[in-house]
C-alpha cells in the first residue's frame, strides 16, 4: 500500500483537472492505497511568499495539512493546466509556501547546499493544455514540466518523476476526456 498526496493546482472549481484528481484518488482508493486529495482552489492560504527565503512565513491550517500529507506520502501527484507556458500562479505559490520552512531551516547548517529534503518519494505530473502534446514538446519545449520536474521536485530529492500530458483539452470530444479519467484512475490504482 502506498501513501499518496494529490495536488490539483487550478484556481477554479469543478475543472477537468479536479475531475482527473478525483479519478486518480478513486483508482488509488480502490487498490487499497491511502490517497489524500488537495484542491488548491478550495483551500485557504496566501500563495505569496512575502519575506522570500529570509524569514519563515507560518503555514495556514490548509497548508499545514497539505505539508503533513506530502511529508508522509510515498508518492506525489501534481495536476494542473498549462497557463501562459507554465503552471498557474496558485500552484507555484503553493509550492513556494509549503517548501519554504524546510529550505530556511537548512540555511547556515552543514546541509545548506543539500536541498534533498524529500528523498525516497516519487511523483507524477499530469498537465492539461490547449495545444497538441507534440507541439508543446517540440516547438515550445516542455518548460512547465522541466521547471516542476528538474528545478523543483528532483532538486528536493523526489525521484523518479513521471509525466502525463493531455493535449487539446478544451476541444476534444467528451469520450476522449472520459478516457483520460479512466487513465488517471488506472494510474491511481498503480500508484504511479
């Protein structure tokens, strides 16, 4: 049995991303995994890191609950839409806020340059977008995936990080979206 923390990084309610998160959780639950779903649009927290990395900004209760689930989990799942070539600001703000206390604690210690604060965890990135996957990968370069995968998750020790992209999300047929939900549910069953 795996412990899984699922983060839906969309600023709106009742979105395709939220449905994907619920499908992933449904699959995980059906396989006996312990999955917790966090939908950022339904949480109360300030996504702005007001003091940067100079002073700890205490976590609000919703953020503390998410941090506790991430710390306890074996596997993380991040689900978000591609907006302006990147993840939505609420997702980036969530990551900065939830990681800030641990990163500040390492300052001025022998571990200051070792930012691997979450080793022995794996992750899955699921991203929706309005363009074809191939265009995103080849023409634009998967900037949002690289940012989250290499510059954040792998930087803090999370490995392996796998990805699933769902392209042309606003215009695909309903059958295609239902197929994506089934795919997410299967990924949840596999905890992958």
